[in-house]
């Protein structure tokens, strides 16, 4: 069977490019990958929201490429995606990761014209430990904490936390088999023991920075109710504190027992994110 087709296509494409080094610490470099818009000819200037995305890895070394196919679904809705690597806990304890995030954001702002980034619409997002880092970097920035000297100012329009490990004290209280070695949260805090980590837990817990006096960006939280890895009570309690202190927040409690996988990238969830991004950007 022979047929002739004339597909209707847009000239707007989305390209993926890895390996941009945004900062070096001596011999250690940190990099990011980008999913960004491309046209053969830009007849009029266009700008797109930026989502700075932090993959989870229990604060250990991240895999930057696993989620690229899923993140493309969000990029193709009209967003630039930056997949950001931070220093793992083995290299540097908290709050080094927050310094990395702010340096990555500054690099992206400095390259905004090249990648058609709208610097008035910068969002942070992350999954699991990456969700924790997305939230707490935005919250502590609002309090003027853990920002490296000399970086240009920028505004965070909103934060998305997927199964976020937002409460370090609660992480420490959950069962942890001894044969698994040191807890990820204990490693994150650079602590020698779980007890020592508990003494420092509040400084890395998101709720610590939520108050009526602090101007926080809008927050979207999504968490499977029976998440087998990260207790969903963290997201619920963070949401309740945000609402009780007058902040804008939405919480979607999902049915099931997933932690990662395709659950957070289903069409219904992408639509929820899209609505949140549009609404938060207009504030």
C-alpha cells in the first residue's frame, strides 16, 4: 500500500545536551544537562520557564540521565529543563548541596539568552532527596541562608517536591537495618552517628524555615500515601505547616505504594504540574 502524507509539524524542537560544567571545586566539577528549545530561525524572541530539576539518590552520587525521557514530557509543554548534579554527601556534607544549587541557578541565569530562559519564571523541582534539596534551597534562600557570596540575585517562582525527604528528623526515626550501613541522612549531615545527626537534623529540615514572617514561593507537593521508601507524612505535615502560616501550597496524596518509576510522570500528574507552573508564574 502506497500513501502520501503531509504531516503538520511545528518548527519548535526540544534538544537534550549533557555535560555543562557550572562550577569547579579544585579537581571536582559539577555539571548539568539541558532540555532546551530550538528553532532553525527565531523570528521573534521567545522565553520559556526554567525548571531546575534535582534527581534523587539518597544524597549520594546522582544519575543525571535516567529521567531524561520522563522530563522531556514536561519540557515539551514549553519549559526548559536543567538536570543538576550536586556534591554527594561523600564529597561534602550539608549545606554544600544548597551552595551548588545556587551556583547552578546563577550559571543558568548567565546563559539565559542562549537557551531562551525566562529569568522571571525559575522553578525548582526534585524527587526524593532531590525534592528535599529543591524545597530547602528555596526555603533557606528566602531566609538569606546558605547562598554563596558574589552570586547575582534571582527569584524562585515556585517549588515542586515529589516524594520529598523533607524532614531529616523523621528520616532518622524510620527503621534502618544495620546491615545497610550508615543512614543516608547521617552521611548527609557529615555525622559520625545517628545520634549526632539528630542533634543537627533541624538545620536540614524544611519545616524549620516555614513561618508567617518568611516570604516563600508557592509549593506543590505530591507523594504516594504508602511510599515504601520515604514516609508520606513528611509531605502532609509540611503542607499543613505551610497552610497554617499563610503560604500558598497544594498537596496531592496519591494512592499506591510507589516511590519512583512512572507514577509521577503520568499524564494527570504532568497536567497538575503544568497548572501549578502557570499559576505560580503569574504571581
